[in-house]
DNA sequence: TCTTTATATAACTATTCTGTTATATAAAGG
DNA sequence: CCTTTATATAACAGAATAGTTATATAAAGA
C-alpha cells in the first residue's frame, strides 16, 4: 500500500521523528519547528512536506504562518499493519518453528 | 535512535513488508521467500539482510539454507515510539488546538 | 508603499537505495 | 570427486534523498 510506503519512509528520518515528537506537544509553525535544529529553513519545510504527504501531519493557513499538527489517519494505518506482526509474534509461531526444526532435522546426514 | 531509523526504513519498502508478512506465517528459507517475487535471488538476499540489520528477522544456519523468522525486538521498539504519537492524538491535543485557534485568532487585523 | 517576516520553490550536489548480472562459496548427494 | 543447490557478494547503473544557496511570494506592519 502506497500510504504505508510513505508513512514508514517518513518515519525513517530522525529529524522528521523529532518534528513529530515536537508536534505531539501541540501545534507549531514552521519557524517554531525549525528553531531547535541546525538545519536551514528550506530543509525543514521539505521535511514537513514529506510528513504532510505521508498523512502524518496537517496544516492550517493563518496569515503568513502554516501551523502544523499531528494527523491521526496514517498512524492508525501503521498500527493496523504492525498488528499483523505483533499477532504472529504473540502466537509464538517462532517458538513453534524452533520445536519443529529441532524435531525433524530435514534429512541431514552425519558428517562423512 | 539508530534502531528506529533502520527499522522504519526497512518497513518502508513494500517487498520487505511482503517478506515479513510471509514470515508471519512461519519460518522460510531464502528461496521459499523469493519464489513469489519477480525479483532475482540476490535482490531478495539483500532485502533480507536489511531486515536482519534492522532487527526485524533472525536467521538460522541449516545446511546450505538460512531459514528466517520474525524477531520481536525491533517491533516492540517501534511500538513504543508510536505510543507517544498515539497518546498525543488520543489526548485530543489536536482538537484542543482547534478550539484555541478559533478563540484567540492571534492578532489578526480585519482587512484594511 | 516600503520593509520585514514566514514560508515555499528551484537548481544543484553528494550520498544512499534498489535492482541487475556475474561470480564465489559451501553443503548435499550421487 | 563432480554436480547441483542454496545463498552471498561484488561491481555497476539509475533513481531517489537530503542538504545547500538563492530567490520568489504573500501577508503584516510601519
């Protein structure tokens, strides 16, 4: 799914995760978001564009400012996908495989 | 965190997510994993290497085969990080911001 | 109207992916 | 031994990233 592609790859960048962490505290403008970073403003603007494109944030127009805040949509989609893995792990499929692998060692000949 | 970087960017690729989905059904060898894809074996091998590097899978050695299965570590770290966003969203910080934004329209002058 | 402030966009560069083919390695099996 | 099978690795090409500087735009305010 294209949404998961963009959401996960948006989250893969530490700057973008930091921006989201900041937004978890509440809405902020581009300049406010850029302030803690050693990066130029255009760089932050582009990171925000990526986050917006991934459905992780939404923006308002307020005069010359574009306040951003977290958007719920993408997160829930990610959660849903991870749910599959969580479930597989919880069911101990891995441990079961361990047992099976030990019990039936797939025609292995003793050395020489 | 470096782990989150590699875990999220590993998940950003649809082929890798498909490999994980397959592994959610149980352990599989490289060839078994490669079979459904139109990609060459080296390409799959590299995707698996990425998944392993991200802590999303682990591999055994069994003769010439390298059976893979899901690993729990990375997932739980991701879950933990996403928890922060989930919480922020759940607390309706966004909705609160809405209200505040409407109530105190940040020194905006009426046109002209 | 002129200046400042907030933000976006373009052009460019360096680096990092993703896939390919060709080849290496090592165990399995006759 | 020799061949086959499973997998890894190297070398390479093309696409996508992330950052930079320079510049555009548009609202705010004097």
